């Protein structure tokens, strides 16, 4: 038994198994042998066999602590909470591991409130101990208590900011808690640490699918599928995301791969049939498959609804019959109610559409599509006052809903509120959605996602080039083509495309996007041309226009644009940007005067606040910079760059202990952010603590910091290699962080 236990500890399961069989052949097993056999099968990954031996042990000795504890663990793993609690009632041992097991078992036993209370007590007692907090996070996540899991993993990450498992689990918990920004940051850093990790790609793909960013979800899930082609959950998520993105040909292929792995999943077979019909080339096959599915599952409302989606255009009467069947199966099935109301409206049976929309609105309150259609029906029934009410609800939910604005404008005009109606219609004209391109019915997008980056970009450029020539009037498509050329370094060709785009019709939204893209790549002259057009209709473009003109033509034209902004619109951003341009033009006294006016107002853009703080530092006004940063950080609490600049200002103004305290707070709040560790490392270097500095700088490098600042600093604190000549300008904290090189 001693030799077998040693082999178990070394994971030499087969050799240990032979010794246990030999021990069993010597006679009735002792308590110790039963216990060791249970432990052996647990260690070798066979909990079913372990259960058998532990149950025999519990029969022989009902109070045996290890038998009851391990049986409780096995039952909890299988989510048999009540049985697990029975075993735990015989366990006298205490401590975090046992309490975690008790909390999780309580959750599976249906005692949710007790589980939450137990988890909270464990969290309180854990303090900052990662050895308790990490398993707490795992147990909370398994119990669907994702806020609890996120807090636990966040606390562990403060101690281990570049630990992949912590980042991954934090990202997954935050995503399921609905905290998508936090989840994306953690998972992005995890992917930097392990660029080919299939689980991380899968979780990021699910995250973007939850946010309905299906194109990005497909890109990530396709890469995950490439690494784990036999994981059914990845295949199903990829199929649904491809369907959501309108990549119908690809979706059919992936549904087929999934069904090879899970042939009994009839719901997926139903969904494949719908997408098969949406490709149009195989519509008869799709209709036949859905009909067969309905015979097998007559109470499923989704399949007749899908049949209606495939038949409404050519056979509206048949589609109406299918929608009736879907609603009979589920009277509050909102998609079918909305679909039937829409179809009745198209068929001229408007009064019949109204009851369906009212039921749908009650079933799914706050759905803008239902409210838009309800407003339209009220207008058709000559009930503009009712239309106004529901359309205002729609716009409160989605201020950019062009359809709701259009119908609201019509309702207001019908009510005699001409001025308000004209304003709504004018806003509709500005933000009306461009005509959408049709879906991609042929396969190919998933293959594109799995290619190396350079080849993917080349193919995407080729596709956009073809599509642009095929759809010369699609300005949105041409913008994407031009922007991708710019990102790929093909500046000359990008400029040609942007120039061509400038000669076509467009709206302020498109001009602003194009100008901002060009501004980001320092194409100031052309950016100014787009932004000049945008500024006529979108006043918010004027600040970007001033920046572009300053770089393209100097301070004079930029200041002229700023001077043209009406006095009532000269808020903090305007004054602070004006001060920055005046200072850059050498008009320091005037810059200081304007700066004094603007300092009383906190800018709405965090980047303007950052640049203002830097200007105050250049002017030697560190006290004012700190006061300004305090106000700005209160308005933009989620902007880490503002907090980092504040810590740097504290350090440079001689408040080194306070600066280090602030930088530690930043590391605790954004533990996966590399720039915080870079700043901390530079501070430690400059206070004569090279060993601590090296650790922080290496953490920054592990989390993605690249370039001269981190390379030069590591060279200095390790003295392992001679610094590069370019390191001469990357020595100071300010120069390294703000870009003095």
C-alpha cells in the first residue's frame, strides 16, 4: 500500500493499479486499503470507480472523514447538491476548502440564498489571500454567481497581473456577468500571453456574439475551431455567429460539421434548414426539412416561424398560415407576432395587425422594432397621438433609430406640431441608415478568418476592391476599403480612394468618420477637406477640423475655425484646445490666458484633458495640473490614462510616495494594463530601486509593452546589454510615457 501510494503521487497509475489488485487478493480489504483505493481512482481521473470504494468505506465506517469529504466532492461535481450536503453533515473538518464545497453544494441543492451567504462569508474571511480567492472564483462561477467570481479573480489578478489562468477566468466571469468591457480587456491580455489558445479565442468570440458584433465573433471563433475542430460547442457558436453576420453559405457548412458531432440535436438541424433556405439556391430542400421537423416537433413555434421567413415574399398567404401555427404553439411568441403584424400591414389588413403588436409589446417590453411598427400602424389607422407616445418610447431606447424618427416626424406634423415635426424629420435625414448590402450567401468568410494576417488583409482588400467596383454608389463600402488600405500601409492607393469618395455624395457621419481616420494616420490636408464638409452639419467635427488645419496649415487657420464656433458652444474642450494650439504656435501668454478660462470647465473628451495636463506641466504649473486632473478623473473615472498622467505629475513634482501609492491603485484597478507597470518601473528606477524596477518592467513587457521605453529601461536596470544609441532620449519618466523621443 505504501509503494502504491508513492506511485500514485508520481502519477504512475497503471503500476499502482497492479499493486492495489495484489493487496486486494490478500483478503478482505482494510479501512486503509479502501481509502487508498478511492484516492487512487480520484488521482487517476476515474471518479466513478472512486465513488464505489468510498461508498464501501462509508458503509464500513459512516463517520470516516475522507470518505464523506470525497463523496461530497464527487456529488457536487455532478451537481447532486442534496446528497453532497448529506455527506458533508458528517464532516467535522473546517476551513476554506470545506466551506467552499458546502456553499457550492447548497447552490445545487436549491438553497441559493444560503449559498450566497456562505460564499460572502468565505470572501470576507479570505482577505487578499489568492490561495482562497482563486478557488472561490471558480466555485462562484460554477454556481452562476458571476459577480462574486469576477471580484475574486480581480483580487487575485492584483497580485498576479500576468497570470494567464487568472486573466482567462476573470474575462469569462466578467462576460457572463454582462461586464463586457472588463471581460474584453482581460481576455485580450490573456490572448497576448497565449495567442493560439483555443479557449480564449472561444470566450472572446462568445463575448462579441453576445454584443451582436457577429463579424468579429466569426473571426475569433473560426480560429478557435481551427485549433479544436471536434469541439461541438465551438462549432455551434461559430454557426450561429456566421448566421448572425449574414454569412449564410459558411453557416450551412459549420452547422453540418456540428451535426456530425451531435447528430441528435434536432434544434440545430432546424436552424441549419433555415440558413439553407436563406442561401436561396437550396430553398426547396430547406422547406422540406422544416416540414419534416414540424411533424416530429409539432409544438415548437420556431420552425413554422422560420417557414414564414422563407415563404413570405413569394407566397404571403402560406407565410401567414405558418405564422398562425407558430402563435398557436406559443401565443406570446414575440417574433411571430411582430412578423404576422408586419405581413398583415403589407397585405393592407392594418387593423388586424394592431392586436398582435400590443401583445408583442407586452411580451417583450422595450423592443424598438416592435414600437416602430406599432407607431407605423397607429399612423395608418389615423391615430397620431398614440403613434407619438410609442415612437417617443422607441427613441428614448434608441436615439439613433432613423425609422422611429421618420414616423415620429410624421405623427407630429399630423398633430399640428409642425416645428417639432420638422426638427424630427431633419434629424432623420441626417442619420438615416444607408442602404444595407445583402448577405453573403456563398461560403468563404470563415476560410478568410483562419488565414495568416497578411494573407487575410490581401484577400479582404481584393474583395473590397471588387465590391467597390460592383457597387460604385456604396460610399460606406468605399470608406471601409480606403480605411483598410490606410491601415495596411498602402497610403497612396488609400488617398486615391478617399479622394474619389470626396467626390461622391455622403452625409456628415461619413465625412466625420473619414476625416477622423485620416487624422489618425497624419493625413492632415485630406482630413481637413472631409472635416470641413462634416462641420457644416455636425458641429462636433469642428474640433477635429481645427486639429487637422493646425497640422496642415498652421495655427492661423485652426484658430480661425475655433473663432467661428458660436460663443454659446465654446465649452471646455474648445478653450483647452485653443490654449494648446496657441502654445504650440509660440503664443504662450495668450495660451495661458485662454487656459485660465478653460480650467474651470472639465472637458468632455478625456484626450483633451490629458493634453491640457501636459500643457500645464510644460508651463511649470504642476499644482494646477493636479487640481485639473482630479476634476477630470471624477468625470472620466474609467479612463486609466488620466490616472497615469496624474501619478506621473505627482512624481515629477516631488511627491514620490503619493505617486507610488497612486500607481499601485492603478495596477490594482487595471492589473492587465502594461503601461501602469512601465510607469511604476521607471519611477522605481529613478528612486534607486533597480531590482524592484526590473520586476515591474518585465511585467510590462510580458503584458505587451514594446518599443524603446521598456527596452531601454530594462537595459539600464539589468546592465545586461549596452543600451541602444536611441535610448539617449528615453531616459526620463516623462519622455518615456508621453513620447518625448
